[in-house]
C-alpha cells in the first residue's frame, strides 16, 4: 500500500483489484491462506455461474446527527438561605455530530475511538438501527437513498455479542442459517457445499463438529465463536456487512484471523464497515480507511497511511516504532481531558481534508446506477438469497423480502429449536419429574375417594390443586424466549425469517412435550383418585389437562415477550397464577364474588379447566353423593348414633310429608354443581374456552414480536 493508492479512480482500481484478488465465488471454491487451515481440506464448488467484471458500490453518508434526551435526576426544591434550588432541566446529549464519509466495496472501513465516542452508534445509524425520526442526515448507496427494505436484504449486521444456540455444532449453525437465507430453489447439496466452503473460508474446519457451548457445556473457543457469528450473516454473500467490534474479547491472533476473513469478504465485492476498539499493528495493516471519533465528532477520516502526516501537521508527530492507532487514541484521550476538548482537532481535520495531501479522499466516482450495480453483483453470485435480474427499474424488487415461504421457515425453525432442546434433556427431565412427583403425591393423598360428603370436599380440593399444578409447571417456558430474544432480533432484523413463522414454530415445538406430560399426569391420577366417567371420562380428562398445559404455556410465553429478565418474570407468573386460582370459584363461589372483581373471575385461566373437570365428574344424573343419614355429616349432628339419625329422618319425613330413608338420595352431582355455581357452561365449552385462551395469548405474543422487538434506537 502507498499514499498514492487513493489517487486511482475507484472504478479503475476495482479492475486492478479483480486482477489481483479473487472474488468471493473463487474464494469459496479455492479456500486457503487462512491460518489454521490444513492442506487436506477438500475443494468445494458452490455455484456454477462464472464471475464477471464487478461494478463498485459506494456507501456515502453525510451530516449524520443523532442526539438523545438525558433524563434529569429526581430532585425536590430545597431551601438554602431563603432561596429555592431549582430542579435540574432535561438536557440533550449529542451522540453523533455531523458525521460524513464513505465506504467502498473491496475495502475495510474501521471506526475507532474510546468508549463512549459513538462507534457503535455510527454503525447502528448506517445499518438503519436508529429510528428515522431521531436520526438526521443521509445515507446513500451509489448516490441513491438507501431504503430500509432494500438494506435488509442486501446487508448483514454482526453484533458485538456472539448470540448462538449453544447445543448446535458449528456446521449445524451455519447450515440452519443457509436454510433461512438461501432460497429453496437451491438444492440441498448446493447449500451443504456452500456451508462446507464457508467453513473452510472461516478457518473452522477443525471445529466443524464441535458444539458452540455455553457456561455449562464446553464448546468452541472465543475466536471460533466470533467467526461463526460472522459466517451465519454472510452465508448469502451480502453486499454490505456491518460489524460491531468483531475483535472484542479476542486474543491478538484470533483478532487478526477475524480481520483477515473480513478482508477476504471485502475483496469479494462487499462493503465492510466495522467498529474496533484498539487494533494491533498487524490489523491496521489490513485496514483501508479509518474514522476516528471523539464524543460523536470526527477527528480523522482517511487512509491509515496518511495518519502520520495528519498528526505531524497537527504538531504531534508519531514517535518511531510506535503503534499509529494507539498513539492517536492516546492523544485523543489526552485532548478530551483538556479544557477545549478535541475541538481544535475536529477543526483541523475539516481544514486538512481540503488540502492537497488529502485530495485522495474526494468522493469516489461510480459510473453505474444502483440498479445496474446490484444487477451486476447478482450475476456474479452475490445475494444468493433468491435475488433475480429480471426486474424493471426498482432495485428493491430485485431481491425478495424473504428467501423462503412461511412453511419452509416454520419447518427449519422447529427443527433447530427441537435439535437444541433435545441435546439438553435434563431440562425436560426435571419438568417431567416435577409433574410426576406431584401426580404421585396427589394420587396417594386422594387415594380412592368415596362418594360421601367428605369425599365431595376432597374431590373439589384435588381438582383445584391438580389444575393449578398444570399451570405452575408451565413456568419453565419463561426463560426460552428471554434467552432467545436477541438471537430472534438479530435474525429478523435482516429478514432471515418472518416473525409469524417464529411464533407458530415456537408453539409447534412445545406441543409434543405437553402431550406427553398430559397423558402421564392423567394416567397417574385419574384411576388412583377414582374419578368418574370411565374411558370417555379419562379421555376428556387428558384433553382438559392438555388444554391447561397449552393455555399456561401460551400465557407464560406471552409474558416472556414483555418482561426484561427471568427473575422478574417468575415473580409475575407466580403472582398471577395465584390470583387465577383465587378467583377460579374454588375458594369463593361466583355469586359470592363482589361485582368489582367479577371480571377477574371470567379471565381466570384456572376457572375453565376447573369447571370442566367438575362437570366431567359430577354431571352423571344417576350418581348419588349423599344418602339418608349422610345428610347429617359435616354438621354438629354428625356424631350422633345411626339410630338417632334414623329417628331424626323419620321426624323430618313426617314434617315434610315425604318418606326419607337411609337409601334415599339427598344430593346428586347436579346439586353439587349448583352449589359450586357451575351452571353457565358445559364441559366441552369449558374445554374450547381453555384452548381459545392459549391461542389468544399466542396472538398477543406475536404482536409482542411484531412491535416490541424492532431492535432500533429511538
């Protein structure tokens, strides 16, 4: 590299670059040169199309300004010598202040600065992760405004944190990404070939069969995790790639390998823009353009080769054998601590950009429209996620919003979630053990209940506790989406799949486990307790237990889309389920609930399965629960001898002019239902209402995904 490199017109330089650097297509066919790759790695052919002369892309941004309001501290007026101290006024903090620049394909643009300088904010602004009404300025691609819909399908964003499914292997993680981002018209063999080639390109061949891992499961190293994170976002070969500190937390060798991979991606015809904290000397040698930020302002923008000249003219020449970026960052920090801050450096940078030494930083020349540039990139194999070349004048129409139909997305999402869960059987085993232990305890305590008045009260208690148990055991669904939320936000932000597909697949994956738990719990308790109904009653009992699991799981899933963390979620779940049981009708009958609380009775999830089981149990008109002298049970007369009770029955018969004997049925199941206030719905209606509650909360969960997971700054 030399300072004269930027003097060459960009289009001519692209032709020179193509003669010296392989395209991404070629890199995928002939992968090598990445440290750690072995010579025995097979060659993988991905696409059959032949690369053509590419047309350069230029992403330009001008006058980007973004500020946020800082909330004032809570303060109260305080008297000091008769004067009142005024409450602090809301102030505005400038995160980006008139930032301009450009990024070109084939080059690496790095944004540097101290913590809080605005690096990540600038990356978010370019990646359309800041609400339009909050961000001022323009972002253009080849001179045309870059719309959100187009940016989603031609770009990718790699977050600072490696958000991956822990129990999937490297190869499986990339394969699932290929299933999302590559069209179904591409054969399975070609998708696998592309994944294998990308594994070699990223230097992950030795870790291909290793799980990602987490705190409890040993997996790949930090550098390998970072390369996997990059790989899942470049599987479709995007035109623009944004990365937020891709080397954060890595050792120098791993960081260099990551940047080397990014250089190869850029040379394939992509624009690569990243923030980086403090690059090493080797990494700086791979970078093409730098932007130094300080408190949201640009203090340097240009080639790293011009950095010594810039600071020399500023009056701070670089010492010999000094890391250029480290010296620059230290100087910027020193200036930030001075009274004038970095204002002098900001003004000097503006003047220096107009001088002869920085004339190479004039805007790049591009001779083709955005439509023509995208069309040429598609013909070379870019944007393989279903892009076409046969559209008219709208660049957005060249690339579909989603690579696959909704049913394909649901199948892939379900398979990925099931695979990840299947490799952590301890989670389901604990839940199954808890349900079975509860069922065993209930079966032994309420063993073979009789039809006496005391047995009636015991049946009511069993039903209430059994139904509430099914809801409380659904709390394990809470951490699932909370842990997956940022993976979901990353993938849907750039149209890997639809939010509706995730919502449906999330429900489908949970159903098999719920069916298994329902059958096991019902089989353990129904016959042991002695519930009524025979085989048909047992089948209905299974259905209502399953409906309870479904409604509870859906409610907890909806709640996971609202609460920010697991601990708060568990507190809310336990409290709400307790309220549901309180207003279900077990503790207080419906006609005894005050009018201002009756609405809670009808929205109680426990009410409907509780009533359904009681209707299944007591709706037999031929079954009697209180006969003759049993009328005096649970009363002060219950301790009298049977002869005395029979005499009392005789006296009552004479008074009422009705014959009442020891075998006369005094209370049927219908009478018990009336006493409990269960008169409005039949058991099948209660079942359908319970199922409907589950669907209702799934719909609410979808709207939480739709409106609450935009992953944008306001």
